[in-house]
C-alpha cells in the first residue's frame, strides 16, 4: 500500500471508524451513507478480506457498512495501523484502537481465540518496535 493510501485510510478510520467487537472477536468498521459507496469499495479493495455490507435502509437512513475482522483484521489492518505513528495525531481514537486490542485477543484459525490478553497486548506492542 502506498503512503497516500495509508494516510487516506488512517484519516478515514480516525474520522469515521469504529474500533470494537462483538463479544468474541474484535472488528473495525466504517458505516457511511450510500452516496459514499465508491469510497467504501475503494477501501474494501485495499483491505484484503474486508467485507462491504448493504445497502441498508431503515429509520430514514440509507447506508453501507464496511467490516474488517478475523484474518483481515489481524493479518492486515492491525499491522498497517501499527506501522503508522498516529498516537499523537489523535490520542482519543488511538486509545480506542488500543482498547480494542486489549479486549480482543488475536484470532488464529489453528487454535481459535487467544484468551491471554496481557500477553497479546505485550506481543502487539513488541511487534510495533
């Protein structure tokens, strides 16, 4: 991914992204009005394994949701976000990202969810060095 694409993606995630999970695994998602479909497709094409859902129409709103979880999150998006020094640019969003990492240990297909969160966060922080 080129520097412009990384920066654009980071800006989009800082402004529109949600860093959370479903109780079992972490995810990062972006929910935007249907007029932003081309942008969300552009992002989907740059995050291997991410999925674009929708359009949804309810409560007077029409939107798409781009979801990144599982291998797409742990093998691509987390390493990408860790490769960019952004903690001083937006400390609030960076902390939301770190909280997601603390709450949801990486998922590996071979052995399922990892439950030792402190070791996971230590490993992720060590990987960033």
